[in-house]
């Protein structure tokens, strides 16, 4: 068993924190090709399709997903296509395959929001001015907590 | 060598394919098994049991990557620059099919699987067209990578993050 696998039994999570520069670098993933929508992965020339075209074959294909919780858009990149799903779209709601994928993405997003709320609340409580060696903007955290966190 | 150490050693600063980018290499600053996603968490490995994996609907594969567009507040908090008006990814979650991974024939295969899955967090997609970190065992000619190779570093530098300032 690898060191990583032995460290973390199931249900636990391994957290990888890449250096701050990498955090910012990951941040440009969706804009690397400078398109207005994060639908085209950098090395991809795959056709872009919508919920109507998402079939069982696509659902079963190995894929990566990118979800924007603010817009409800989910981009699924399979080995031969890119699918753009939208929570608000009727065809996406009517297709049980895309409906399930969107619901799963939203559940993950809810976990992420809860984690960020917890982190920001702690930062606010500590009146933090720095984190991981970087100066932080506490007002941004306060605004997010007020507007987003329950 | 563990998956983490292999990633570290094959993405060190000064690699020619980086062409001056990331002079200190791609540093994994912290690895924790806390179950807590913190502000500086970039990659989360979720080890799923069979029920969780089945409910997630990820098929028979060993892993599945979910990236989330970071809230603007996260970038504002850290002062991360926006590129093209976007804030970025925070975090990338990798759902792992634990029972399948434990069924692999060797530690090496398990390690290589983690190296491949974490590559998705950097923006790599699955592919079997060339011998690279994107290989996903999608065909018999496609083998899991043993680490980042020159082509991967070049791909990262030239195609995945061409707009980044590399500072």
C-alpha cells in the first residue's frame, strides 16, 4: 500500500496544499485559453455539447468535472466531448443522467462552501491579518460569511 | 518513493521544460490527513467506500476529479490575481474508488494511480495518445505514469498555464 493510502483510511481525506504560488496557479486553470467561459480545456479540441446529447455512453465514460457554484454550470470533459450542463436548464433537469450529475456537483459545492465558511469564520474570530505567510483581506471574508454562510 | 515525493521530485524548479517558470518548482507545501478543507487546500483526496462510490455514480474507474470554481471572496481574501476576470479553482476534489485501488496488484500501481489522478487537479485531461501523465489505462497500450515526464512539464508550461506570470 502506498504511503498516502495507508495514511488515510476511507472516509478520510488527504489534503494537499501546494505552495501559495501554486494555489494561484491552479487558479488560472479555467482561463488558460482566455475564453469567456471555462468550457474548453487547454489541450482539448473536443466538441462542446449540451444536456440533450448526454447519453448513457457519455455518463459511463471517464471524465473530469468543473462546477461553478455561482452560475450552476457544470462542465464535464469526457475523452471525446465536452458537455456544458446548467442547473437552470429544462433539458438538463429532464435528462436523469445530467440531473444526477448536477445534483452530485451541487452536493460537493455545498461541502466546499461549508469548509470556506468555517475557515473564514475562524479567521474573523482571530482578527487574522496574515495566513500562510500572506496578508489577507478580512473584509472579503466578512462579506462572504454575511452573504453566503448560514 | 511515495506519490507525493515523486510529484515533488519530477516537478522541481529549474527543469528545462518550465523555461524559467516556477523557479522553486511545484512545491507541495503541506500534506494532511485531517479531513478538513482549509483555505490553502488545493487538492482533496476523498477515499470512498463502495457505497459512497456507487452513489457518486462514477462507474468502475479508480478515480474521478471534481474541480470547483473558487468564490471571488477566496481570491479577494488572499489577494490572488484574477486572470481573464476569473478567480480560479478551489479546491480540486478527487473521488477515489478505494476498493478498486486496494485491489491493484502492487504499491507501484497504486502510487502511479494517485500521480495520474492528481494530475487532473493541475488541468490535465485523460488521454492515451502519448506516453504521459494523462494516461489512464483506457486501453491496453495505455499505462499509468510513474511520474511527471518532460512532456508533462512542457504541457503545463506551454498549454495549461500560458497566461500565468510565473512569479
